[in-house]
C-alpha cells in the first residue's frame, strides 16, 4: 500500500547548538530511514529566554551541503524569507541547490516575521508583503522562464538572466509559507503548495481540515482547480526528553497539544492529517536528535504498512 502522504522533518534551528557532523548524521538517518524530505528554517537569530541570543547556520549554504551528501530526500527552506536577499540572487541560489541535488529542492517562500533579525542584519522590515509581492514575481519568473526585466517600487532589475537554470524545466515546486488573506491572493495563483505552521492551526487535524477548506476557496477564486495547490503543514511532536519548544514562537501554549512521541501515535496522527487533505507534513520534533528521527521512521514504516 502506498504512503498516504509525504513525511519530512525539520532539522534543528536554535533549540540547542548543533554542529555539522551531527546535522549530517541526522540528514543521513532521515534518508536511510525512508523519510521524504528535510527542512531547514531560514532565520538569522532569535532572542531566547534568559538573555540568550542564538542563530542557526545559514540556510542556503546548509541546503547545498545537504544536497551534496544525500541522494533521494527532497530538501527545502522552511521557509525562505524573500527579504534576506535580492530576489534574483535568491532565485540564483535556488537554481544552484536544485542542480546540486539533482532536482530535489522544494522552494518555500514567505515574507518573514521576526523583526529582530531584520534590524540586526540591516534588512528593511517595512512593507514586507508589498516587498514580497515584487520579489515573488521576480523569483518565480526567473526560475520558470529564465529571464526578467522589471522596474518596481522596491526592486529595479534590468534584463536579468538566470543561467545556469534549475535542474528541472519550470524550476522547483514553490510552496507559499502563509495562509494570510493578502499573501494567498499573491501566491495562490502561482504556487504549487501552501504551508501552515503547527501553532497556527492548533496542531489539530480537524482544524487543519477547516483551514484547508478556506484555502481551497481562496485557490478557486485565484483560478486554481480543486486540489491543484497541495496542502502541507508542520506538525509538532514531543518525544521522550522533550522539554517544550521555546523559540520565536514562545512555548506550546495552552491551546496546542503536541503529538505524543510513540510511533503508533505519530502514525495515527499522520493518517488523520492525510484524511484532512494534507499531501506533505514537516515534523517539528522536541527534542530533535538522531534517536528522535529513528523513532519517526518507525511511524513512517507503519504508514507504509497501511
């Protein structure tokens, strides 16, 4: 029996300091165990409790490295902020990672939200969605058509050519990292996938189903056929040793219950997400370790067995 949905895992961000040898072990463990995708947060730093400021490794450099040491799993930024790079440069990096991976990139795009990292690194935080709209046009056009000339309110781009292009004709699938009304109006006419973070739908398959119905209405208004824009979601899972996820999204919150970390419970939840219309999920594990990924692999094996 075929798996009812694709299952990926988000690798560590700033939950703790993780050096590259451990990250590579996690990536290889996930691939060897049959997971479908690896995801890396595109963030620069967080202010954490206790006066600690911590940042992850840079996402595009990291994706290129992981692409070079894996052969099967898809890889993606979760999700790339269009405000951290000039749009043609982001398209250039995406095409390069797609080529290194042999066509395994899933390109998540969003407008960003953490003002602290924008101001710390000198990026403008104003008019984020308007900037995203222009950047989104540039990025998708370069990846899908290879050339653009645009003179907008935020970006002035003269006859830019993307060469070499991505590994696949038409470029990598694009995932919209937002379900906000204005972001959906911008992204749904063109995106291949959409995504929602676990805390934004209560980590609940039922609530995800309600949200999916709302997004489907917006997609239809954008001229898309039913199910044409695939539904994806982050899912929070707490395994043995988890202490609560405290990052830029604060803690779990009273309304959000993490999925228990036993393989059977994870498999049941994934089945419920598939029934609610998800085609791909990104597991956010607490804690995120090689052993946690191995536990998730047991759940994925249960899905494969039906």
